[in-house]
C-alpha cells in the first residue's frame, strides 16, 4: 500500500493523486499510472484547445475593432 501510494505520487501527476491512490489500491499502480497519464494528457489537450479558441476570439475582436 505505502509503496503503491509512493509510486502514484511520483510516477503520476499530482492533478489526480487521490483518484490515482484509489485506483492503485483497487487494480495496482501500473493501471493507476496509465489512467493518470491519460487524465493529464486529456487536461492538457482541453487546455490547449481553450487557449487556441481564446487566441482566435481575441484576434477576431481585434480585427473587428480595427
């Protein structure tokens, strides 16, 4: 359990540490880390999409003003 928690804290991102520990206890740390990595990748992708939309909106607004 302790080693599992330790692996999850360092091998996985801390964004979903509690979920990671829960999955870790249920299925093992390898599965938990895979889920964590996918979760973080998803968050980064969503964040990137929002940034792109914001930049596009800002450029559109700037174009309308000028």
